């Protein structure tokens, strides 16, 4: 499952989305009712989906790292701004709104990272579902080719 156009290392929410999109496209079946599935097809699909599952373990791990990093960045930015406002003797009733306004970019980055993490987890679930479907098809193919159907 190599893809030269994909980032080598996941460092951002966009990287997470790129890898998750790639894996999702790889495991999403193209429905062709006239296609006969044989043991070779089952082996190929199982290998492909197993590779996708291995990739998604890394993608989800790295998505979690990105999510945690953006959450820390947001927390630090809020703390810095709150301290700055307190030092400037800004009334408490104004501080909260001003902290939110001053950390909008960090909050947006955090929301995007959380969404990318959720997407990566959903794609990992899709890969698991696809593995189960291929295994079920494999059992049916085995039964057909062994005369059990």
C-alpha cells in the first residue's frame, strides 16, 4: 500500500485525512454483480484489507498525536491569554469572551484535528467491516468450490 503522493509522516489533520481517504478508497468495493469471486480473489482481498488495517493502526495513532498536540496548543494559548488579561487588570466578566476571541485559530485547529481523528477511527471501523465481509464471502466461496453449496 505505498502511495508516493501521500505524506510520508503524519503531522497534521490534513495528513490524517489524506491517508484515511486513501485507505477508504482502497477498501471500498466496486460493486459488480457479474463478477465471480474465486479463492484467488478472496486471498487478494484479504491481503489488501489486512494491509489497510495495518496502515490504519498507524493513522489512528498519529491522528491521536495530532489531536492531543492541538488540544495542548489551545490550552496553552488560553492560559497565556487569561494570564495576560489578568495582568492587564481586565475585569473577570470580560476575560472569558476575550480569551475565546483571542484563541479562535487554535480552537479551529483543535476542532479540525478532533474531526480528523474521528474520521480516521471511522475508516478503521470500515476496514474492520470490510475484513468481516471478505471473510464471509471467503466462506461462501470455499463452500462453493468444495462442493458444499
